[in-house]
C-alpha cells in the first residue's frame, strides 16, 4: 500500500517559489522533470520499496523452493570418482645409455608432468577408453534421443549439418566429464570422472589410468623405434663406407707391394732386404769358415802335419797306407839284410814317390780351399751390394707406409662408427620392448557415496531460498521504482499543462514550489497494493 513519505519531504531542500517563468522552464518537461520530481533515492525509500513488495519476495522464495524440489527429479545425477596418480618425471634406469635424457632440473620436470597431464585427457587416451568399454553404445555418452538444448530452440540443431560419428560424440561427452588437476609442488595428479552411476565412474576412471599408462609407454617405444629405424637406415651407408675404405687399403697394398704379416704391415722391399741380410750373414759365415780352413791347411802343409780334412781324403788315405806298408817292409829288410841290401835300397825311391804324391794331393787340397775362400768372398761382396741397393729402395718406400697408415686410420674410424651404430641400434631395439615409465596409481577410485551434481537437498533448499529472496527483492525494487516514476511523470505533466496566467499556484504545484521535494510527497495514500496479495 502506498503512503505519503513525510520523511523525504522533511529532508528535501527548499526550492524558490514557482513563478510563471519557472513553470515555463524546459528542464521541467519530459523524463527529466519526472526524475527531478522523484528526488534523491535514499535508504528509507528503498526500504519502503522492499516492504511494499513483500508479496513478490514471498512468491519468488516459494518458486525457489519449488525449483529445489523439482531439480533433483528432472536433472540426471552425476557421480564423481577420483583417482590419484603419481607421475615421477624420472624414468626407471633399466639401461645405462637410455634414448631419453633424464630431467634433472625442477622446471623441466614440472613441464614434463604438465605435458603428461594433457596426455591423460587427450583424445588418444579417451578414444582407447571408448573402444575398450564400448561407450559408443552407452546412452549417456551417445544419446539416441536429442535432449534439450538452446541451439535446438534457436533452430541451430545438428540435423542442419553433416552427421557426426558416434565415436566423435562419445569422445566429446567423455571429455566434458573428465577433469584433472595437480597440487602445487607435488607430482601427484588427481583424475576425476563424472557419470550417471557410481560403478560407471569407477570403471571409466580405471580404464583412463590404464590407457594413459599404455599411451605413455607406447609413445616412448615409438620414439625409440623411430631412432632405431633411422640408425638401421644409416647402417647400410656406414657398411658401404667401411667396405670402400677397406678396398682402398687393399688396393694400395697391391699397388705398392705391401704385405701384412703377423708382426704387422711390411713392404715387399723390406722383406727382400731382410732376406738379403740373412743371406749376407750366411755369406759372412761361409767366408769365415773358408778362411779358417784355408789357413789351417796352409799352416799344416808348411809343417808337414796332417789335418783332419787331409786324413779324410781317400786318395791321401790310400797313399798313406801304401807308404806305411813300404816303410814297414823296408824296416824288416833293413833288420834282416842291412841298409846296403839292394832290396832295401829299391824301396827308398818307391817311398819317396808315394810321399811326392801325398804332397801333391795336399797342395791340391790347399788350392781348393783357396778357391772356396775366394768364391765365398765374392758371394759376400755380391750380397753386400744387393743389400745396399735394396736398402735404398726401402728408404724410398717409407712414404708408402705413411700413406697406408692414413688409409688404415680412415678405415678403422669408419669401422668404429659402424660398430658403435650397430651396437646402439641393437640396444634401442631392446629398449623399445621395455616399459621404463614410472607412473603408478597410488589411490584407486572408489564408489562415491553421494552424487556430485545436483547438490544435496539441503543445499538446494538454501540456494532456492537465497536465490528466490534475492530475485524477489530485485523485483520489488524495480516495481517500486517504476511506480514512483509513473506518479512523478503524471505530476510533471499536470504542472506542464497548468494555466500560464500569473496567479498563485494552487494545490500540488504550490506545495512542489514551496518544498522542491519529490513527487512521492504529493501522492495521496491509496489502497492499491504494490504486489499480489
């Protein structure tokens, strides 16, 4: 019910008397005049608007309570299951030389965890869950009947465009029902899954964690596989390079006459020189032996003694035996007949002839020894000349050994690179079969006892009362303001349409001119309620 606001009238500023010139002021016409007539909006006027609209407030509170009872019956419940996952940025050290470099700095570790959090809710992981749980046949994720949507009301439904695959619909709906977050300064990630039943929430959460572990392990295996494939592709080129380097070494050896022995690589000229040196040593030994034999024979021949070589001669042995026989016979005849006997005298020339033959044979042996000495000296001289010539060739061929060593070093370098790449490729192939990720679920999801949405009935009732009350107060304020504005606008039109004669203002205009207060002070009390009874 409307009443005259005497408090506003008492506090309003005094205005000068409204004369004819003031009533004709253009500022008092239209909405501006109505707002001026309304005056300032103070606390008491707001309280009056609220108390005047108490009916609307009660109606809105009742509607809020009604909505609190209806929402749980209309909206499908959502149950959220949570799982805690420990994502350790340091993988398990299974092999000494892993493909992936360990992350030691804290910033890089946090970036790795944030990246794996994105992988946890990525399309690949969710697609695996959809396929493993056959969520394309679940009404919750792929609804067969279209539900309520604002786009459908506005005419922008999905039927206007191309048909969407059930997998895409399920992926989008599952992504909206999955959340993940991480506490600060922690490697523990919390996964939340919302579905219409507690059992389904737990089932989907476990499937997501399992698919996430498989996806991370598969990603690392694929990365290692790409590195291994590139190494294997490179092995053919490295093998060909090693073969070319080996062929160059062998061709150089053949061209330069270089051979490889157990002791190392040698030139053929060096081998020939070694053989010549060996022959020269043998020649020197032969010269020494010939010189010794010749000296011995010459010395024995001068003294009349017999050497072992002379005694070994068959001719000298036969002559010595014949001479000894004649000398024995001469001794016997000398003893028997005396030295003057003709038989004894006849044996002397024979013995002398045999001695001459022995001396001639000894001279021949000495001469042969002399010839052997000269031949040995000539052979030694020839070997020494060959050694000098071959030694010059060896010095000239040392540059070939230097070039050969350079080719061998290049071959060994190519071979070492090839062997290292071959070993690394095999290590990576074995690493590809290993799961070194350090991801484990430390808190498995459990069946939620209460729904996460809509909230509990008590919270809904409190929200209904609070929301309805605030909406009712807002509506009461709007209606109160509109009522006063209409009254002030009507009063302004009455003043504008009043006679222009220069006579004292009467009625409401006189009071407005005296007080300059709001139009609510000019409004009589009415029995019309501001809201529904």
